[in-house]
C-alpha cells in the first residue's frame, strides 16, 4: 500500500517539532534562522521584530503593530522590512497540537543585490504603508525552506549550501505579493531606506536627547517629510520609537540585571524616575516594580 506524500507544510512542522520541546524560542546552527514552539494560547507580549519572514507550520499567531492586527497561519506569512515594535500573541495552540514555526532574518543587502541584477523591476518608491505585511504562502516559497531545514541534519554542508538556499528564498519573496515592501527599503535612493538608516541610528543612540530636525538632516530628508514617512512605516513618531526602545531596555535591566527603578531610568536616558514610571505603566500596563514582580513569579512562557 502506497504511503501518502507529506506536504511541504507538514514536513516543516515535522522538522520543527523534532527540534523543539515545550514552549520557547530556539536558535539553530544556521545564521539568522530560529524556531518557535507554543503549547498554549498566549496574550500579546511586547517585542521588537527585525526585518524577517515568519512562517507558521502549525497553529495561528497574530501581531499587533500600531493598533492594527496581522494574523498569520499555514496559508499566510508575516514579513517586516524594518525593526518594528510590536505585540505578538498565540491564538491557536495546544500541547497535542502546538503552534510551530520559524523566523528567518532578511538580508536587505542581498535584496538590493538581487534587484540590481536587473531581472527584478527596481522600486519606484510608491508608498506601501507600514513596513510590515501579510503574504500568501506558496509551494515555491515553502520548498526552499524545507531544504534549508533539512541541512540541520547535514551540518558540514551548512556553510556552503545555506547561503544559496537563503538567496533563493529572498528571490521568492521578491516575486511574492510582499515584494514592494522589500524593494522600498532596499533601494538606496528610497525614502524607506533613509528611514531604516534613522532607525539604525536610534537603536544605537536611544539614550541621547534628539531633535527630529537633526535626525532628518542625518538621513538627508526635510523634517516634515522625514516625520511623515517615519510614522507611515513604523506607526509611531521618531520620539515615540525612542521612548519604546528606552522603556524596553529599562525593563530588561530591571528583570535580568536586577537594577532598581531609578537606576534603570537614568541608565536609559530619563532625567525623572517619576516620568519614567508613568510612561512605563502606559506601555506595559503596570508600574515598573509591580510589572517586574509579576514577571518573576511563576508563569507560563509566551
């Protein structure tokens, strides 16, 4: 009796399931590739999502950016072309049917290289909205991901073959319904590329006092144009973005390094611990001490 052939989606689920246990995020020996596994529903959790593609092999997830929900499952992938603050939640998962998936970091220089080869139409800098979107999962996209994951059983081949397969995946994304987002950011003459440079600067200098005019000048844009495109692509203003970076770094310092509230506030650039506490509570829903205490108490991972 002939055995039924596994679909690429089922094969991905098998490969990820075999390499993950419990609930968590799991790095792999392939640079830029990680797995996730969730065995229960999870409420929205604050996170920073870098330029990447997120594929669900089993289950359903949802990301909130700027008040808008992006749901994705085995038929739809989630992609970001910028570093975007977000809230991620699991809306379909169980111990016997865990939510399984992968995240692969995108290489925007590789995208630019593929576009520069001339076989892919260059970006015309048409606005495509926020720097995140939902795309359609196709067999052409899944097949190279299956081959990439199978390399984990052949570690000696990873340095040679993984870059070739990842290049193919980037090509498939440039031929997908999310191509415009990648082209907008990868084109060195685009407004999106300039916003990406500003975000890189903010991530390195978030503790400094900044003027939007100076940041706009740094990336060679007028202040009104810079502010408009920044908000369009990230769903927040440059100062809100900086505030998000500060508050999340302070949360990390208090949670992981056991820093007190005032020290964490000063460390990330706040001059007033009371202002820090107010803004922290608005973002995370509770004052710093109470939030950190709750996170340290036994709880299910998300």
